[in-house]
């Protein structure tokens, strides 16, 4: 690199997450292995809030054995105790504790990788143990003799184009651990390490995916009740509309939608995680590049028969939830439209009634206006007669009666014009206020 290029790179502003993102690609490397080797994987389900407790537990073992502790944000740590090792890895909702050591004897499953770890520390794992797996790597021996170590339902295959053989029955032994036996050619430590990691991840994520299966059963029962209620409400929706009944029905639909959304909220993470874990299992099986051993199911075939149906049940339940909430939403929209149409019809009838009352009121106002004109004119003429009579008493040639008769029509006209102008002014002001509000 030239000096000018080097000088330019020193002035770059790196993204604050760059180092974290680069490190993530190397956070879970495989451990190279040469058989014979004993491996035990423990996976504890401590939830999304359990990371700190798991880190503290690992740090306690490091202090006990005088080894460096994981940092406050570390998500993995390897401890080398000489005759054995343990690797802690933190995942989204669980931690894995993987132990490695060499056997002292030559008999498979006679020893465990946990035998040298402190017993009190092992018994104090945070969270609940979901996965407990013993995986042993031995030089290749007769595959039928190795299969006899398991029960009747042995599952196995040749891996990586025949580089190794893996055997298991996916059943817990007397100590509650599932067992895997891998017969590997000596010399390729990297390939053996990758295969071991894939097998451990298959077992870990298989059980993590299956966590959703009992949830699917419980959810299906709750959905059955919700669907029955939705069907009853749909039948009521098909009946003749009644505004008050429609409002009550809309309230029930809203409550049912809330109940369904709460159910989805409780289960969506579990179903989503199951789908992701199932995808990892299928990917890891593909990476094994299995070939058949006569008379045995491969790991991939076992998963197709035992895991895939359970995952399809979970997927179907999740889809059923989405379909149910969509159905309720459509019913609510239809009912809301019917309520709005009924409200518009009521409003139209009310407006027609108001128009009718306004016409009646206008006629009444006109009648009152005529009566008011007559009354006011009558009193005005009466008041006018007093000064006219006074003039007549002084000037005998003047006739008050004639003057009142002449003035009366003029008074009536003036009063009517005045009342009419005043009413028009009030109407114009009311119209202007209405236009300003609108």
C-alpha cells in the first residue's frame, strides 16, 4: 500500500458497529478434533433476559480455575482446564455449554466429558436444561457393532462423502442425555470438528424448534373457541339489520379481535423462532452430505418423518391465527359499514324532518310577522291619535279622525317594512356564521 493511500485510510471514520459485525462472523468457530474424543453439549433456556446470569456463571468457573473471565458484553468464552475444556456461547434465548476431553478408556459411552468439571458448578446452571447430549468420536470400527450400542430405532448415515459415520437413536439414556456416536477417519481434525459442530447444532435446534409444538396444541384449542364465537357472530351478521343489535355485535367483534390479537402476541415469537430453528436444522443436515447405510434412516429422513410434521403443525397454527384475525377484521368492517349506512339513513330522515320543521317554522314566522305588524300598527295609530286629537281641539277645522284614517295605512306599511328588514338581517347573519364554521 502506498504512503498516500495509507495516510488516507487513517482519516476514515469507521462505523461504530464495524468491529462487532466483523467479529460476529467468527464468534462461533468449530473446534478441531481428533478421535477419540468425548463431547457433551448442555443447552440452558434462560430467556432473552438471562444473558447476564449465564455470563456470571461462566465467569465464576473462570475465577475458580484462574482463567480469564468473559468481558461484560462477551457472548462466548473458552476455558482450557488442561485435561478438559468448556466453551460457552450465548444465543438469543439460550446458552450452550460444550465440554471436550479425551477418554481414558476404550469403551464408548463409559465416560463423559462432564466427569472432570466441578459438580457443584454443573448443578447450578442458570435457566432450565433443554438439551443434554453426549457425542463421542472414535476411530472407524464396524458400523453394525457400533449400531448395537443403541436401541432398535437406530438412525445413521455416512457423512461428508464417507469421511465419517454418525449413529444415534435420539432417545435419552439413563442419565437423561441423548447420545451420538461418530466414527471418523483419523487425521482430518478440521473436518471432524465441523461435523461434530453440525451434529450438536442439529440436536440443539431440533429441540428448540419443538418448543413450539405444545404451544401449537394449546393455541389450537383457544383458536377453536374463538372460531366458534366468530361463526356465531357471522350468523348474526347475516340476519336483518337492527341499529342497536349491530352496535352490540360490533362491540363483541371488537372484544373477540382483542382476544385473538392477545393470543397472537403470546405465540408469534415462539412460532417465528421455531421456523428459524427448523431452517437451521435443515441447513446443517444438508451440510453433512449424508449417504445411506443399509437398513438405517439417515438423519435427514428421520427429521422429515418426526420433526417436519410438527413444524408444519406449528406453521398451520400460525397461519390459522392470521386467517382468524383477518376474518374477524372483515366481519367488523362489514358490520361497521352497515352501521354507517344505517346512521346515514337516520341522518337523512332527521334532516328531512328538520327541513319540514323549518318550513313550518317559516310559515309560522310569516304568520307571526303579519300579526305583529297589525298589533304594532294598531298601537302606533292609537298613540298617534292622541296628538291629532290635541290639534283638533285647538284647531276646530282639523279633523283627527280623517288624519288617523289617512295615517293608518302608512303606519302599517312602515311597520311591516321595518319588521321585514330586521328578519332578513338576522337570517343573513345566521347564514354568514354557518359558512364561517364550515
